[in-house]
C-alpha cells in the first residue's frame, strides 16, 4: 500500500461513517497497547511532530499515562502548523492533561539546542511517518540523531521518520527503529527498506473496514493528477472522440464536453459529414473533423489515425450507429491506434472481442448488462458477488478494464476490482453514459491508467448526477448533469 492509498482509505472510511478521529484514536492506542503488553511500567519518551503521526503520539501518551507509565512528550514544531483537525484536537487534549497531577512531562521544542540526551527504556518516533519530502529540517533532524544515539528500545509509528514510505530509501537520515508498528496494511516502502531502519515490522488493525478499499469514495479524488503550473497547451491531455451518425449527434457531443470537464486541454471529434456541422454548433471549444461519408466507413480510417496521433486517448462508439461498414472501419481502427482507448455504446455491439486481446495500450470498455452480453456473449446474474466474479474473469481473459454500469458500478482489470455506489435513478436518462465515457477518456489522457481512470470516472460521473438531483430531483438531462462535473471533482 502506498501513502496515497492510505490517505484515500482514511477518507473513504470517513465516507462510510468512521471518523478520522476514531482511526487516530485506534492507532495511538495500538502503540500504547504494544508497549503495555511488552514492557512493565517505565518511562517512555515520545517525539511527536505536527502531522497525523504526531497525533498518534499524543493519543499513545494519554493511554500510557492511564496505565501507570511516566511519559516525556517532546512536541517538535509550532502548534500553528498543525493542519489536521484530529491532531490539533489531541494536542489540545494532551496540553490540558499536562496541567494535572500525573507523570507527564510535556515540552515544545522549536530550537534543536533545547534537545537533551534521552535516558529512557522506550523511545517512540511519532515525528514524520509518511510525511517526508527531501532533506530533514530542524529540529527534527537533530531529534532523529538523538533517538538513534539512545540506548532504549526504539519504536517507529507507521514508518520510521526519514524513510521514504514509497521506495524504502533514506534521502537524508532516518530513525533506526527496533520495531515499526504500521497500520491496516504494510506500506510498500517498508518492504524495500533495510532492516537497519525498520527493525521488526508489526502490522495492526485500526478499524478500517474492507469496504473502504472496495467502494470508491471521496478519498479516491486524492489520486487525481494535478496540473503543472509551468505547463502549456496540450500538456494536460488531448482526447479524440470518434462517433456520430445521421440519427445521433448528441452522444459524441456529450462525451466530448465531458472530456473537457476532466480538466484536459483539447478535444477532437471525428464524425460523419451528416452530423459534423451540428456537433460543431453545440460548442466553440470542440475541434470537429468532418469525415467523408454520412457514416463512419473504412475510407475514414487514415484520417482518424492521423488525428489519434495528436491525441493522448481515444473514445470510440458514442452514437456511431451499427452499420456494417462502420463495423468494418471500427475493427480496422482497433488494430492500428496506438493510444489508450475506451469503447462505449455502439462500439460494444460492433467490436470483435478477440481483437481486444491484441491491443498493447490500455483498453476500457463501459457496457451495461445488455451491452456486456453483446460484446462478450455472457449473461450476467443479478447477484452482486457473482457479477463481480464474472467481470473480474473477463477482464483478466481479455486484458482490459471492464466498467459495468449499474446500481453498483463494477470496475475490474482482472487483478483489482472496485465498486462505485454514486449515482441515482435519474441517471437512466439518455446521455449520462456518454458523459462517463468522455470523463474516463479525459482522465486516461491525463496519464491515469485505464483502471484508475475508470474508477475515478465512475465515481465523479455518479457524483455529478447526485449533485444534479439536489436541484432538479430526477427531472434532469445529461446536459444538466455536465454542469455539476466541476463540483464533483472536489472533496
């Protein structure tokens, strides 16, 4: 598990009704319980920082005091820099406790010269945890040196301070722990780190339910890629939408406009001459390329390929119709486009499924149950567990990401499966699936892999629909829903 995964889980657990304060309480108590179970009452020195790791240290101090331990608690930093509400709450609590008749010695350390030699049987490192960036600053740098020079048993909370939780490397210096008490799942960096730093790694449960990993939540929005302030036009993603037919101009337009809402720079649309002008009239922002016939045909393949070379991802199928000539063009395109692709709507009924196995780039398909059967020839049962099993198996067999739309969206790449419960019955209105296709395509163009893009797209699209219901109840259109995609991107 990466640090970002853990941050996402904390927020997703909160979505399920488990406050972050409860997780911090559980983590801190776990640290205290480990000491209580392994050491008779003695003096414990805790070094705490301003982040969530420090909050765990404050909680541990409180529980140790309740069990007859003497605690020296050194808070390194300025309380004004505490950003976490939970950490601040526990900081205020431990300050109030320090006024009582107990064995707590609380000191605030802002100057490294204020640090003195530690003479304690147990030292707890709750300084940085996963919050490391580059060179260690004072007074934490000196505190790490002091911890490492001490003779007591050194316990790191979650990750030894100074150790990169993603790579296991030590860019500057790190606490050399005898024990690392980590929570929920082992951070990937701990597996790669030298034993010198992590010591004996012990994993503890702090009450995060499996559903926080299975169901998408607001924490997953932390995975969204941020725009570089030095970027220029085209650096933030370009999508090509291939679709449209004489009867359908709205579907490719909705997909294209939703792709824009994902925060990308450019959207190309390649549509038949029968609808290109109509699509162009919907928005001045779209770059609409007029194809040669009233339908998408094989003669258009070279032009579509040329446009795809300028794009970072390709969305195919929205409103393209089910003509035999269009099917031939689609199946020829599939083998020649070298960019991540998403297949939706009519493409799911025209695509030869075995061709998916031959595509080297990411492929996402976004069917509902009937389209899933049309593409893969399989009926889906009503039971969620059975559906998940089939979707996972098909994803693995075809080497693609399947995003099955339903009451619970099921997203799988054959290795990982997530569920999405955002959305509502109002989204049965035509066009919301086209919005989803455009969103996922846009996220892929920004550098998210197919699985992550599909997960984020499903969550955000459903959330936009939920926001739309607050104004329109169930009387909204896909065009109405698009207006709420912006807000759905933010926690």
